[in-house]
C-alpha cells in the first residue's frame, strides 16, 4: 500500500528535532489566534503564547486580570486549540508573569 507524501512527511517531522520545533511553532501561532478570537485584538497587549513544551503551552501575561480571564476560560481555550490542531496535543496552560 502506498502512502501519500503528506503522511510520510508527518511521520518524519514527529521523529526529528526540526519537525518538533516546527510543530511547536505552529501550536504557539494557533494559541495566539485562539486568544485573539476569545478575548479580542486588544488581548495581544496583555497576553501572548510564547512556547510549547511537554504538552503545555506557556502564556506570558502582563496583566493579572488577563491571567485570571485566561484561567477562567482555560478549558474552552484548550478545547478550541486542540480542535484547531486536530489532535489532543495541548493538555495544560502555564502562566508566566
């Protein structure tokens, strides 16, 4: 049975460091879009996803109010993010002050 090029590339990306970094970058980008969709464009000034590691997305917050809003909506954000990614990839949000 022949595999598509996309399937082969996905498998290779999971196995090498460059692929994992690209995947992490795409997850951070998706998280920032979800934050903007959830809290509006002004949220960019107060909160931003900065890296993905160990199934956790790290978000830096410049406002304690924004951090609390994200915490209250954590399940909704994780659900939206995993739906956008098409897999149960992100399990936790870490907050950085």
